[in-house]
C-alpha cells in the first residue's frame, strides 16, 4: 500500500470517477459503479478538498482562492492570475496549506487531505474495513462451494449406487424373462407335438 504522503488525491478522484461511471451511450458500467464504499471515499476526499476554511486565516479559504479550480471530472484547472497573486504572499499560502488546529475547518488544506487519507488507509479505515469484509465474504463463499461440492459427490455416489442396483435388478428380471420365454416355448413345443 502506498504511504499516505505519496497519495495524490486529485488523481484518485479522477480514477474513482472512471471506475464508478456509467456510460449511457455504450450502456457500460465501471467496475465500481454502484459500490457504496467507493462512493463514500469519493465524497470524503471531495469534501476535504473543497471544504471552506476558517476566516481567521485570511483571504484563502478554498483551492479556488489560490487559483486552483475543480472540474466536473475531478481534474484541476489553474487560473494563472490568481495563482501568481497567491504565490506573491508565501506566508499566507503556507498557512493555507499547513495550518494545524483542533477544529477541522481551521486546518490547512494539506493537513485536511492527510487526515482524510489517513482515515481511509489506516488499519481500521474505510478501505481496510471493506477489504476485510470482502475477504470474509470470499472465505464464506469458498466454504459454501466446498460444502456444495461434498454434497454433490455424495449425491453422485448415491445415484451411481442406485443405478447399479437397478441395473442388477433389470438383469435379474431379464434373465427370469428369458428363462420364462424358453420354458413357454418348450411347453408350446411339447403341446404342439402331441
């Protein structure tokens, strides 16, 4: 698993959009279309990236205030003028990204993103919980498959035994029928010769 510091939330949002999309023209769904965990992760990341910050930290409250705007597909578009204005005041820009506070709305952008990704990727986070649930489901299904295979082997053996018993009875009946046919033929032959 990638370290939290290496996670790119913008690429993640774009990838998640691709995985959860539904293309109406081709009638094709992404592999995670309708997956509630994927949708929850998208919402958590998106909310952390778009959250309005506390006004105590000056004019920069959202990414768009420093010239970085979200597009519908999760990608970013840069407004060069606004970004250059923000870069002219590095102290405020540093506060926007790195401020630490108890109140989540007063935390810097990078701190908020790191907190959300830590919650998602932690040992008891959303992804681990979902992964554990899927592993349990796979284990349960494998046990059901093994139980069903055992049952089918038993049913097959029972049917094979029943077929063998019926075949043996049929052979006995056939032998009896052949013997009776021969006896009747002999009896008819004796009756005819008299």
